[in-house]
C-alpha cells in the first residue's frame, strides 16, 4: 500500500510517500521566514504560499522516494484542524489527484497524526499508552487504548503550550516562532530566578491553563521596566519555561500513575523542547518509558499524515470530503 500524504494545515507545505507504514520520503517547505516578518502566521499569506509550493513539494516527495504518481494506491490529506484557507489548498489538490488517478482518498485528523508520530521510528511501541500532545494550537493529555480508541483526560482551557511559548517570546522581543528561541536562550539563564505561577487547577484535573502565566510574565516585565531595571531575557525565559514544564511533567506522570500506564508518548512541536525532555527523563525514572518523534517529525510534516492514514483512517468519498478547521483529537 503506497500512500501519498499531503499536509497544509498551517505554515508548512508538506508531502510524503509512506509504504506499508514505512516512510520513503518527507518533503517540507516551511514558510517561517515569510511569517517571521509579521511576528506570527498570517492566514491569507499561508494559503497563497501553499498554492505556489504544493506541486513542487509533491513532485519532490515522489522523486525522493523514486516513485511516480501511477505507483500511488491512496492519497491521504490533512482535513483539520488548522487554518481553513490553508487546509483547503491541500484538500483540493488531494481531491483532484485522487479523482484524476481514480484512487481512494482519506482525510486525516492532524492531531491524531501528531499523537501517533512517535510510532514512525519506534516500531516496538504499541497502544495502550498515555499521550501528551503539545503543539502550537493544542495541548492534550489522552489515554490511547488503541489506534482508534482514545479518551481525552485533559486539554487546555485557553492558550496551547506552543502558543504560550510563542506569546512570551514575543513579549521578550524574541522572533517567531518563539518556542525554539526560548529553548535556546534559556540554556544561558537561571530557571529559578523568577517564580512564575503554576496553574495546576482543581485537584485531580488534567486540564491546563497557560494564559495566567503569560500575563504574569508581562506584568513582571512591566514592573521591572518601571523600576528602571534591565530585563535579563535568559533568566525570564528560563523561569517561564520551568513553570510551564513543571505543569506538563507533573500532570503527565500523575496520569500515567493513576492509569497504571508505563508508556508516555510525547508529541507535537513542543516535544522538541530540550528542557521538557530532560525534566521528563528525571521524573519518569525507571517507571515510565518515554517516546518522542524524531525531531524532524515533531513539527508539522506529511510523513505523520501518511502514517496515521495507514493505521487509523477510513476511506472517504473525495467529492464530499471537506476541511474542518475546529476538528478535535476525538
Ligand atoms: O506541532 P506544530 O509544528 O504545529 C501545530 O500543529 O501547532 O507546533 C508548533 C509549535 C510552535 O508554537 C513552536 O513555538 C513550538 O511548537 N515549538 C517549540 C519548540 N519547537 C517548536 N516549543 C518549545 N520548544 C521548542 N524547542
Ligand atoms: Zn501540528
């Protein structure tokens, strides 16, 4: 089964060839340099750039895999969640290809794909496991009993983890995307310098709330500036990072313990964070085994879309398939 997968939910135009669950190629054009000028993703500009790049990226994925369109058995495409205009570019391209080639089309949930992305390079990993999904738009703790049997235990009530990184970075004058910048800058800072709040919410809750933390950082900067003190960016970044990671690590490991799960699968853009990985490692001890995607599969990519299609999704009628910008994990 050779799947051609297409992903255009945000600011990466991506295509991949996945054969029987094995990734043959993964081509990505990232628009980060374009959106950095505006301090974040501009939806209209994202859609236009997907249109400009999609054919070239699909061709590159085919070429790198040594395949041609006539070898493809099925097309998989991200149907949501994401920016509606951006999603529609990939979706319509995929529909046209499937119709023209008379092959099936499958619409893939982007969040499910992130969740399963660690399986691409950890072939021994099988459900059940606990999933900590931390991306730019979503934050979930979920119990994955099987590929299609997922229970959400908690989610963010306001900002997603990646969004909090990006917003705090912007407050600190760091360029978009802020997550990797905070990760880097924090290595030179003292994470115990400023005590920012940890929002653990109600006893036993696996939900998250990061907007108060974001406001605290802003308030701290304003107060320090008013007092004429220079902001130590590395210390503030590291202190913010400790706060957010404390909550993520505590809740994820609590859930593992409560459900007697010995596998924790961390995915999404924030799974690339070096301090998060370090802290999880410390906290997990020998009790819980940690799984991550390879760094190249942490952020948005089409390999995870093809992979998820192989494991989970059903074929759909390509003429009725539509984008769902607010699609949930389950
Ligand atoms: O999963 P992703 O590529 O896109 C969404 O589906 O949202 O995640 C992007 C998010 C951005 O907010 C970015 O700042 C964050 O992941 N991110 C990081 C790191 N690398 C990317 N956050 C913290 N540390 C990192 N090293
Ligand atoms: Zn994503």
